[in-house]
C-alpha cells in the first residue's frame, strides 16, 4: 500500500515543482524583457551621443584649422607683427 501512494505523492511533488518553476520562469522572462529594453535604449542613446558629441568634434578638428587660417590667421599675424 505504501508503495502505491509513494508514486502518486512523488508525481504531485514533481507537478508542484513544475508549477513553481513556471512561476519563476515568468518572473525571469519579465526581467529579461526589461533588460532587453534597457540595452536597446542604451544602444540608441549611444548613437545619439555619437551624432551630437563626436561628429561635431571630428568636423571641428577637420574644418577649424582652415577657418582660422583663412579668416582670423591673417589678421592675427598682422596684430602680432609676424
């Protein structure tokens, strides 16, 4: 008799564990979804930062020396008597 009840109780334990596992997996899925949203937002903000900060800096490095030479350089050289 005891042997007959034991498989049923072990099946119930396994079912209980599976239910607990499903509940835990739902929580984990929700957490992973929020983490994915965060990484997506972070990637977008990185691209925006590059466009706003890095691109103008690179363009400034390229174009400011020619601007200084053409507009300010000659007047500055005259002022400094060079």
